[in-house]
């Protein structure tokens, strides 16, 4: 991660903590009252091959002894009514501001993968994780809803796992590498603003897909084009 990107992450996270701190406190209290403890869900993720960290979110699911792999249709019964709202609005990801301040992730980058998928797909993640993982990113904007739709059709853990590895990981990796090749502060700001538009202003409702990213002025580079392909 470059110094300028890290400096931006720290400053922006501290600014956001002022208004969002109160929202996080209220959200935590509502979860505690409605669903009980624990309020926070901790998941091991990787910010580079062989370098794990603990990603923190608000808990959105009922506890289960078997909690491996990504979420598919086989886990729908575990999502609480409040958790469904938190996921739709992405309020469950607000605690990741503290991950940003710690340096675990950035605001923009590929979503941090689980260890099992990094170990099973080392060639892909060796390239993807050259970019520091982020809360949101190009793949999140373009593919997130499609991925949810695909995985929601899966009725068993084995089917979810196989579908995720075969269809989702390669599609997201292509988009993450497009971001990596075209990464600028301008592109990062566009990704953040577009995420806010889709989640906050539009309440997660798509209106013809995300707007086009800003064009780069260098004659030998092009901004990533929109791709009609796919929360881990």
C-alpha cells in the first residue's frame, strides 16, 4: 500500500468515525436487545498469502457450530431479520473502520478472502492480493449482486463452495486485476462515491447499474469498463 493511500485511509476513517460512531453504538445496542450476544462477528481473512487478520462485522446470523465457507442459500435460515436489514444497507460492515485504522484493509480494494480459498487458489490470489484488500472495490460494485443471486440458488454447503470456486472467484479476480492496473486516487474516490450512492442514497436499489468510472487522461491507459458479470 502506498503512503498516500494509507494516509487517505487514516484521515477519512477518522472523519467518518465522528458521525458513524453514534450509528455504530445504536446498531450494537439494537443487536444486543433483539438478538443477544455476541454483537460482533470476527472472521479470519487474508490481506496477503500467509498473512491473516481478523475482520470484524456486526453479527447478522444465528450461531452454528458449522460455519465454514461463504454464505449461500443453505445459510439463509441463519440470517436474522435484523441481520438481513444490516446486510442490505451494509451497516454490518461499519466496524471495519477499525480494521482500516489498524492497517488490515483499505477503503478500496479486493474483498479480503478466507484462508481456505487463498490456499486452494494460490495463483489467483498471489496476483489479486498485490492490491491491499478493501471494504469496497470494483468487483464489489459490478459483481456483488450477481454473486448473491448465484449463491442464493445453492442449497448445500458443498454446492455453494463448488459454485463459488468455479464461477465467482475467477470473475471477481478479473475485475480486481482491472482495478489493480488502473488504480489511482481518482478511481478510489469514484468507487467510494458510487458505493455510497448505491447503498445510502439509493438504498441498494439498482438503477441501470453503477455509473461509468472516470476516464484517465493518459493516452495509453483506459479506465475499467463496466462488466456484466458478478459479500463474501
